[in-house]
C-alpha cells in the first residue's frame, strides 16, 4: 500500500515492470490519497503495533493477530481489518 502525506501527493506506482509483476501475480495494490479523501488510514492503530524496523520514510510494524484483506477490483474498493 502506498499512502500520500498531507501536502505531498503520491502517484500510484504504475511503472511497466512493477505493474506487470503485480498484475501477473494477481497481487492486490492499494493507493491511499489523503488529500482527495480517497481512503482512510487508522494511524493510531498502526502506531500501537509492534515496531519491527523504522527507517527515515517508513515504519515496519507487526500485528499481534492476522489481518483480513478484502478487495473488489471491479469496484475499486478494499478494506483491511484485524481478525478478531
């Protein structure tokens, strides 16, 4: 998933090799554009997860329980939740 930052728009990574690999392997791809309201990220929930590694521009976290990811490519919708 790619997420833009306030005042810093991130375009979806649509490079030919990237796009080919994602589509040929049937991998779901999410892009959240906070400036236009396309998508929501619960930053509070993410900040409470176990930190695996933090770099200059990213945080790698691990959830205690598995995530459930549901995507509908035809409607362009997806939801990620923690399995209860």
